[in-house]
């Protein structure tokens, strides 16, 4: 994905550098001619050439600043791309015993989330269990669960057998995985103030506020257009969280 983006930035850098070099030659020439005019005692011309030189130099320096900014963008993009598949992130971890269709769906999902949310510093791994688990109260199958969250420890995400018969909707599974990450983000990234604000504004009638946050987190990253249309306030809340 970022290859085209990186190429674009490199092209822009090359063009701006070439232009900056041209300007550098130009302002040096103007300064030289100004000095010459000064030596010839043509003060008027010397002043004019010197001013032109300064203007050109300023343009050249502004371009060099832009180039520096582009290099920073490039560095960030590269880090992002490396980060996604580095040792520190979930996609590179063992997705143990997982059917390959699930694995692909999980990796695709994780790629859509900010990479610091899926750091191995926060989440142990994603694994698969062939057990079919149903919430005893709601009778809704638990497609994925966040398991063994001990104080100070790392949880892992367990994907369960999707239906009694086996496999169902891959899109639902993606939402379920992002939902579990949403729980982690609620606990580890939100400030107390942000959690209070969420609770006050969006607490779902039946669910708890962490769970509704987790679900909206999943929708924000996986169904943003839908969220913007159906729940504009929620979408705006997530926008301003700047996660
Ligand atoms: Zn939940």
C-alpha cells in the first residue's frame, strides 16, 4: 500500500531539491554580480542585485525546509510499514491453529488499526479455539474474547468457533477482532476524562460503556462511512480522541 505513496514523496523531494539547487546557483551569481557592481562603484545596481540575491536565497531556504519536512514524512511512513510486520506487532505473531481464512481476515483487520494499538507490548497474541462459546445471558455466540487480563499482565485475543456448524461471516469476525482491540484501547489509551466523557455521552442502554466503546471503535476503523452517516456524534468523538 505505501509504496505508491513513498514513490510520490521521493519524486516530490527530487523535484524540490533540483529547484533549490537552481535557486542556490542563482543567488550566488547575484551576490557575485552585486560585489562586482560594488567594486565598479555602481551602488544602485549593487543594492538591487543584492536584494534580488536575498529574495532568491529565501526562496531556496524555504524549499529546503519543505524537503526536510518531506524526509520526515518519509521516515514516518517507512516506520509505519516496518512496524506493521515487526516483531512487536500482532500480525507477525503466531496465529495459532487458526484456519487460513481466519488468519487472512485477522491480519487484514489489524492492518486497518493504528499500529500502536496492536503492539505486542499490549496484547500477547491472537489465537483460535475450536470451541463454540455462547453468552449465557444473551445467547449470542462469542466470536472473539479478550482472555486473562490480569493486573499488569497482557491479555490475548481468542477467536472462537463462529457457529455451531463451524464458520460464518468473515466480516463479522473482523468486527469481533477489532472490538476486542477496542477494549484494550479503552483501558490503555483513554484518559480518565475521556472515559468519563464517553460514559456520559454514549453509554448504551443495556451494555456497559467499555463494551459500547469497543464496538464503536471497531465500527470507526472498519465502517467509518456508515458510522459517519448513522452515528455522526460517535464518529466525531473518535475523530477528536486522536487515538
Ligand atoms: Zn466486548
